[in-house]
C-alpha cells in the first residue's frame, strides 16, 4: 500500500492473486496467527475502559477484503465471467477472517461495544455490482460472518460500513444481522434524510451523516450549524444516533465550519 499525496487515503500497489485461477486457491490459506499481540490487546482495552470510552474494532468484510487480493477491476469481471472463482475466494476469505479475528475476539470479545465490518458495495449513485448477485452469494456469507461475531462478542453492536447509495440494500443488511449503519451518506442517490429516517429509523442506529462533500467545505458556519442540528434531531429520534462526519473532513474545509459542527452537537448534547 502507498499513501496518496496530501490525503488520508491509501492505494493498493499489488494484488497478489491477480493471476490466480480457481485451482490455485486450493493451496491458499490465511496467514499464521500467534499470541504475540495478546497482552497489547488486553492493555489497550483496559486503558479505554479507564477513560470511559466505547470500545470498538473495525475489520474488512468479505468483498472488501477480496478485491485488494484479486484487484478491483478483475474481481468485478470475475463476477460476470468466472463466478466460481469469486465464490471460492469469498469462502477462503471468510475462513481466514474467522480464524484471525476469532483469535482477537477470544481475547477481548466480551469487552467490545461495537464491531464494524467495512463492506463498501455501492458508489455514489448505484451498487458496484448486481444486487441479485449480492443477495444470492455475498449476503449469506455475510450472515455467517455476523453470526460468528455475535457468538464471540456477546455484548457488542455489530454494524456495517458501506458508503453511497445503499438504500435498496439496507433491508438486506438488517436481514444479515447488522443493527448499525455507517456512514450515513445523505447526499448519495436515494439516501435523502427524511426518506431514510422514515423507512429505517426504528430498525437501524445511524452513524455519521454530516455531509463532507458539500456542506462542510462550501457552506457558511451558520448553515453548517443548522444542518447538523437538523440531522441529529432527525436520526436520533428512534434507535439512537452516533454523531460523525460522513467521511474524512476534506482538505480545504475551514476551521470555522469544523468549529460550527462541534458547537452544534455540544448544544444538542446539553439538552439530553
């Protein structure tokens, strides 16, 4: 991986399975795991508990872990041309995740408050691949992963991170067992705030939602404050709301707008 210049983002340089065929996957297995970080994990959790923080962990979902291995374009082509390869790869990734993260959860799982699975499967306007392929093949594997996490992390909320135009898939996320959606991106196609809140506000805890594409970089502090207050009140009405920008705050966003955002949430918090 390499850092993109002047950003908080990283690019993948090498896809190790880009030339692999289905038969090659038979001999591929997850990295070895050991106890070298167990004490580090325990110490980190103990420190967060002393600070009275919510304790969360984040890891890649099945699709989002697969495309860096195969290459993004290649994996999408495989879905159309070589679906057997995709399914074999997804099964291998799921097996590896259960081994690697299962080891972590065995150590600190009961101390976790939130487990967030990152599974970006939509762009700004549409899903990245066929919703029918998602429902037939990826959805049951995600359900198996969520059930595994729930068994290991008995007290944690399990959420999905999926940007973009996810409205047609939110019910599928609920079916899988996710109860938190991050990052609420109300500027994506079909994700208008009133529509999302009315349809799913009683079923999902929304996380984020403060627009970083238009609101924070380009509007006035007064507009920022007003929109933050409106968003929080709308989405906190039912299942609760985790305040955050919808993504990293963009370069060039004024300090005044960032200040206005935090002052608005502090004002609302004083009312609760």
